C-alpha cells in the first residue's frame, strides 16, 4: 500500500492566537483536533504506518495520539529540536529536512509515501491518487486544486504541461503574475529516491526548494488535478468560516456530537438549561456541563464548548465558544471565536481578557 508522513512541526503563527495554547494540528473542529480527522482518513484507506514530525508543544500531540492504537494505526514521532544551555528547544528542520532526518535515522521511507500537512481536513480518494502516481511512474506527485485567480497569493502555484508534468513552481505569486491557478494542497506522494535529493542536516523545504530542484532536473514529477474537499485552516478567518460550514452540515463525515433535543440543537451530558427562558436558534451545539442562564440568546451556527457558562442576558451569535469560557451577563459576542483568554472576530482582530479598552467581559468558567 503506502506509508504516511504528517507535517506537524510548524509554529502556526498565521492562526494566532488559536495556537497560543495548542499546536496548530490540535485546533478543534466539532470537539476533535484537525489532526484526528486526518489520521482517521488515512486509517480508512488502509494506511497503517504514520510518522509525525513535531516541535512546538509536541507533547500535546504525543499525549493525545500516543502510539495510534485507538485508530488502528501505528504512529511514530520525530522531534525536531536542539539542546542549548541545558534546555531542549524546538527547531523545525523544514518539511523535506524533517523527512531526511527520519530517513537518516531509520530508513522509514522504504516505499511509496503520502506526505500531508497536519492542519487541513481532506476527503481525498487516496487509492485513486496512489494509482495515478504509479501509472505515470512518477518519482513525486503533488495533489493540486484550482483556486480563484485573486486567491493565488495565498498558495504555492503549480505550472504544468498538458500531461500534468510540473514545469515550474510559483510561491504565493501576485494574481497578475500567476502562470496558473493550480494550487498545491500540501499533499504529496513520494518515492524513496526523492530523499537522495535532500541534503542531510539542513533546513530544507518541499515547496520552495525540493520541487524547483525536481522541475529543473526534469525528473518525472506530476501534478494531480482531482476534485475533493480540502478544508485548509491557514488563517483565523478560515477557521471561523470552516466552523460555520461544519455546523451547517455542509461537510461530509463531520457529524454533530451529542443528542438532538430539538430541530438543529444538540446537547452533551449534564447541561443546565431552562429551555422556557432562553432563545436558541440552531444549528447550535451545547457541550457537556454547560450552564446557560435565563434570558440568554444563542443564534447559530454556534458551538458552545464543554464546561462553559453563559450568564443571564448574554447573546452569542454565529460564534465558537471554547471550553470553560464564561460569557458575562448582558454581553453580546457576534461572529467571534472566544476562549477564556482571548476573543477573535471573524476578521482576525484579537482582544485579550482584562483589556480595559474593550467593552466585552468574559473569562474562565472555572475561576
């Protein structure tokens, strides 16, 4: 079949403050980390050996997934760091450099390997992608999707001939300079020989260094342009938009947890809600041990994380409330992501708890 490598060593700076407390692959969607959806998808397609490179807050990934037994797979980890002044500091080696580090250590990449980023949810037909890769006798394949011309500045853009052979790469070009609208999805299929081109002991990137080298040498390097759902959480604004889609039921294989108690309203266990004294319009999920006081309004799509407390007169509109968050009485949070420490609006503007310049009041429901 194939093995898999999940890239999870990045800092996730573009989605701060969501990555203040967790690494980017652990950002939750419907209460599950993004990375869990990826591992489940690999397992469904029969990929059982998975390496994950980690660096920042690596223990949060390792503690959650362990050896992978719960998902019917075997997971290994490669920590990328350096020992300095008595401390081990995260030091990512680049997407290709991280693979070379693993290969130099154990020779893990001894068959076709699917490489994918740990921060995007996909429903790619992996069997079909592997079949196309082998049929073309490719040494490397990149799975790509067409994006609107105005969005090319956010992606690595692939330029191909009629047969799909990659001629060149453009890293985040301006729309007027883009030679195509075919964007790399960060999903790659590699043969072991690819790693002979990656130098040992260096920070080395797949998109900006390895791929241009492949194209320059004229090796059998192809782009696959196939339709599938690719939910990329590159920025905070993406995360808010994705949650809205998921809560509306627009994404397959993402079912609402809890019990549906009325149309469009799901609840977890041990919730405290006086239904006659609140106004809740779905789709809304209310997690376990949530307390919602009388006079509260929730307009969906909204997600109320477990252990949260919405005080009397508060209003939550199309928002995501992380677990153990207390919303102050008579406060209105509209189109926001809210945690006990910060809130972010849908445009990415952040306010931290205790900021006296903000009229909003919220905090930790455990406090």
